[in-house]
C-alpha cells in the first residue's frame, strides 16, 4: 500500500486550484470565528454565573460574618505527657 493514496490530489486547472484555496481559507476563517464566539459565550456565561451567585449570597447573609457554622466535636483535654517521644514520631526522616 502506497502512502500517496491517503492524500487528496489538487486539481490541475489553475482556476479550480485557486477556488480550492479560497474555499479552504474561508473554512479556516469560519472555524476560527466560531471558536472565538464559543469562547466568548463561555466567558459571558461564567461571568454571569459568578455575579448572580454573589448577588444571591449577599442577599441572604443576615448572619454574623465572624461566625463559622459547622458540626464540631469537643475533645477532652489531654496532658502533654501522653504524646509519643520525639524520636519515635513517624514524621522524622529516620524512618524513610
């Protein structure tokens, strides 16, 4: 199997060859323009989403901003004598 069979041979007539080049150029410009339009649409949608979420979040913030809500478990206090010695800790580089 020859490799040249996979390529398209351009027409020999100069007018058809020029028409093929013009059609390829128009296709390339059209694809680039569509890519720019899709990119601009993504940027606009993302910006609107961020703005709307911020606006909705600011409307319902009637709580104190210094309070962090969540579930917490109170641990009993330990004395410092229950910690392992520094030499036996797994964070030292001697065990690596």
